[in-house]
C-alpha cells in the first residue's frame, strides 16, 4: 500500500513539471479540468484485486516503476513510421510519437469541407468549442484513477470531427508510436471523435512501438456517435511485450447511430481495455468485437459495458482469445438493460482457446435486465483445439502443425472476417500466420 | 495390400476389438457388418489412427509397412482414407481450402508437385460430378450446416479428390434416403479400380445392393465370426443378427 501512495505522489509531483511545460496554455479553461483531475487523482487509490472491477487483474507491476510523463516529441525517421503503415490501404494518416502529434508524417488531404482530423492540442490552443463541450464529458475522471491521471495530463491525442451529413470514404489511420530509447515513459493519448448527424467515418487506432521497451500507455478515448451516424472503429495493439497499456473508450450513441469496434491485440505485459457504450436514444446499434493473442506472461483484460438505456437498440459482442504460455485472459462483459429499454436485442459471446497447460482465462458475463420484452443471450467457452477436428484434418493427410494453424485461423475468423477493411483483414491474417505458422 | 493380424484394441481400459484377422487385396471390396457395439467403427478408427483407441495386441501390415507405427496424417499420405461415420463440422475452414491443403500435403509427401489453384479447381470440378454436389457447398465451411446426405457426399468427394489406395467407408449409408444412397454408392462404384481396395463398414445390407462386395465379414463382440461372399449379407438381412448370436455360442461351445 505504501508503495501505491509513493507512486501516486510521484505522478502528482510530475504534474508541476507538466504545468511548466505548458507555458501559456495553462491559462486556457481546460487547465481547470486538469487541476480538478489531479486533485481528484490525489484522493483516489490505485485499484487492487479486492476491487470487483479489477479482481483478476493485478496492476501492481505497473506501480513498481516511476514512469515519466512524456513531455516532448522524439525525432524518428520516415522509414520507421512507414514500417507501421499498410501499403494496400488508402487512408488519411495521423501520426503521434510518444503521445505528441507529428505533423510532418501525417496526411489529411482531400477531406470533405468542414471535417477536422488532427490533434486535440491544436484544438485546445484554438479554444475549440467542441472540445469544451465534449472533452471529459463521457469519461468521468472522478471515479477512475487512470482516467484522472489522463485528464490531469491532457495534452495531445487525436481529434476527429465529422460535421452533419459528411461521409469520409477513406479510413483515418491514427498511429501511436512509442520509442522509449531506454526511458521509462508514460504516454497518455487523449482522443476525441465526434461524428455528426448522418455522418460516417472509419477510424483505426493503432498502437505500436519501435523497440521492446518498458513503458506505460494510458489512453482515454471519447466517441460521440451522433444521430444516425456510422462510426467504424478498429483498435490494433501491437506493442512491446514489456509495455503496460490501460485504455478506456467511452462511446456516446445517439438515436439510430451505429458504432462498431474491433479490438485486435497482441497484448503487452499488462493490458486493460475498457469499452463502454451508452444508448442515449432509440434504434442504436453497437458491435464490440475483439481478438487477443497472448503468450508468455501476458495479462489481457477486457471490460465492456453496454448500457441499453433506450428501447429498440441492438448490441452484439464477440470476443475471442487464443492463449499460450502462462498468459492470462480476463473478460467481463456487462450489459445493462434499463426498465424502459423494451425490444432490446443484446448478444454476447466470449470464446477462448488455450494452447498450453498453464494459460488461464477468467470470463464473466454480467447481464442486468430490468425490461421484460427483450432478447438477451450470452455464452462463454474456454477450451482446447477440438480433438475431433484435429483428427479429421490429420486423417486427410494434414500434419499436426498445419492442422493446428488451420484450426486457429478458423477460430479467429469469426472476428477477423467482420472487419470491413480488406487491407486490415489481410494484415490480421498475416499476424495469425506469423504467430502460428512457423 | 492390408493384413490385419490378431488386433486387440481398447478404449478407456475397455476392450472392444478382441482379435481381428483380415486380409484385403488390391481391387477387392470388403463389407464389414455387425450389430451396434460389435466394434465396426472401432476397427475403422484404429486403421485411421485415432489415438483414443489403444492397440494392445496384434499388428497391421499395409503395403509392407507397419501401419500402427505411422501417424494418422502419414497413413492418409500413404493412401488410407476414412470416410467418417459422423463427418466433423469445422466452422471457418472452407471446404475447398481443406481439400486443396490435404491434396497438396499428400502430393508433397509422395514427391509429386503441388497443384496450383487453377489446376486444383479443374480437378475438383471433374470430381464433383461424381457425387452430384452443388458448387455452393464448396465455398462453405467444412460440413457446417450441411444436411446428413450432403456430409456423406462430401466425404465421397474428398475420397474422389484424394484418390486413396485403401478407402474405409464407415457407415456412409446410415441416415441416407434412397436418392442420396444411390448417389453415394454410384460415386463409390466409379472409384472402384484394380489397384484400390475398399472396406465398407455398414449396419444395413441395403447399401450392398448398390456397392456389391467381393467379401462380407460379420463382426460380433470384437471378433469376425463369419466370412463369406455377398450372399452372407442377404442371409444376415433375412435372419437378423440374433441368428449370429446363436452361431457364436455354437462356436464358443
């Protein structure tokens, strides 16, 4: 416990350095929010496994290090950035290095008039009314210490605004590269995506690292899916296996909006992914899919919450895990169907394949249903590759290794094939091949 | 081609096969009949290499090789094909893909060049006519959502593509309506050849009207209690398996 307090004090003391680095910016209204958050942070405790929401995820390894908030960008070469791009993908590109916007590598030509795709720091500097209206409104910093930490150090991150009726055809690829160069860094991207009425946008949030460094990424993302908008979100985490990654995505869904997310992850040492969506109007649709491939001592925790606060909304959730080594997976899927949310359809599924005798999964569906005319289902499986299928493939002349690869691909395909962008589907297939087709 | 010598096999400590002897030559079709639980499917699974069955005694010589020392995949590559009694559904793996992978793995093992996509599709098309199978089933996942008849036809299609030396059909006729049975049987008949042996495991004589065997063996309680020609199957049909029970007791006494 004492150590937790020390580490909290460490981050509080870093806040002064941070304030100094802001120069004139600390005069902006947002700085009130930062100060409020750091005060809140000082009063909150880091979660332990005694907290229900963190029961299976012991974060004490993260608290063992004095991570230094990243205050400035690091120079990296163009070819380093290009390593993380998808050649077959035509897209707009936003690049962040150690949490800071790298304009020279970014490319956002040909966006429809009125669309903004850039960095939130610029919006803050310009006194953006949208930022004032939305930032911190969905990811409350008062109860969650990592959100408080993020809010206190709010500096940069991706900002996307799609005005009403605008459609962005090409995906926006947001690339967060961490290059620690031996430093134990804390980077805290703070993202805000706002999709107006009848708009459409596809966003790829991509976390990668240049080397196998030890660092901590603490992300908070807020998504506003306006009325009848379509927001397609993909999160790809392919970072250092020594890194820590805590992420919270809050989605505000207005009437008839459609939000879909695919979270594909190779994990870090400890990863926690929270996806929380709330239907604020009727007729909304929310898809949360995910695939995690774990190995070694990795720990990967997904917590989702879909709040059916209004009638006629549909949610589909399908998370799949493939675990090897001594890795651990945690899945907690909460679905709240409130009293007025009649005609709700909510389906949830979590399937895991364990390839070793030491890997472990804790999975927990949590359905709270207060309406009576609803369809809800959930299912969870944890198992090995099916022995009958293995034998069937072998009996057709297919060897052990290849049969294993085929079955792993097949297992993952439910999630991969629902990704709409072909270049990404191909890339995810490649990830599976690289990992299992040795 | 195949010589089974005094095979004993058990699963979870329970002995199912209690000394099977059988010799199969190239070009022959053997039918193995017997009541439920007599060990028919166990014999088929043991030959294909299912590990859950432990062979406690005996040996199997296949083309001068010790079959039991080979892995299931090597048995398949050496030309053994088992048409499953209950074909497995594999969601996410396309039927075409499975077949292409299987064929190329077998070809590779035998020092033949792998087929490219075009060559394979041409081959597949010609084989599909054999079993009158709908093109749409090829793009679907292996056996997923197939009807019983479609699954069995799919097994025969696989056999046609892989061109085994020894095919073992495990109750391929069970659950088929007469039309499906005719299609499956005619597919099998077209694959009969001088250098290929076929073992047909069945519960019912009906199939043998369409696939006429050279030899019929009756399996009962883990042993072959009677062997004969196709007339034996008719006799069985007429008298039922109970008749055998008496025969068996006669033999034992």
